[in-house]
C-alpha cells in the first residue's frame, strides 16, 4: 500500500497521463488528486474501470 501512495504523491501528473492513455474512460474528475486522499482516488479509478482495488494498485505500481 505504501509504495502505491508514495508513487501517487511523487509524480501524479505523469501517472495521470499514462492512466488516461491506457483507460480512455477515465475523466479528469476521476483522476483529481488531493493529498491524503489516495484511497478515494483509487476508489474512483476502481469504479470507473471495473477492476478490484488491488488490481488498480498493481496498475499504478507498474506504470
């Protein structure tokens, strides 16, 4: 969990672009990041792309 949150905090703008390229259904609202609310962000992505929370974390970790 920690590494995913660290990655989100560290370079979210870069990750956001890669996620939008890979999952065209993601909107800017889905990918809006607020510090300290990483779980909320993962939940929005999870809901939009229909994957489990663990899968979303794996996707982010592998970007």
